[in-house]
């Protein structure tokens, strides 16, 4: 069924992530906390929400990333349900070099 998530622990982790300003330090933190598979899945999820935010069609994303439309639909739903998440992804997509 999964491990119960402590709200306090998640808040602590969020605070640490928010205070980590150096990309190399953030990467080291993610590598220490996540397995290689978890990191790969997280990176894939990030890529798909960036592509959605940039306006790419879901079927094109599925082909490009080799994932199912169900995964893309989940990412799309999260972007719609969570305005803070959508804003953060949008800011990144707009700021990155083309």
C-alpha cells in the first residue's frame, strides 16, 4: 500500500529544497535521496510538463518521450489543478534559452 507520508517531513524537505540555491547542491541532494530509477522518472515527469507547458500536443509528447497518453494526462491534470506548480513550470519554460 505504501509508506505513510509525514506532513512534517514533507514540509521539512520542501524547506530544504526551497533554500538550496546551487544546482549542483540540489543535484547532490536528489542523488542522495532518490534511487536512479526514481530520478529518471522524476526527470521524465519534469520533461513532459515542460513540453505540455510549451504547447506541444500530447500525442507528440508520447512519441517523443516514449510514454503513454495516461502519463501525459496525469501531468496535464496536475498543471490544471495546481496553480503554483503551473506557474513554476511556466516561468522555467519562458526563461530557458530556445
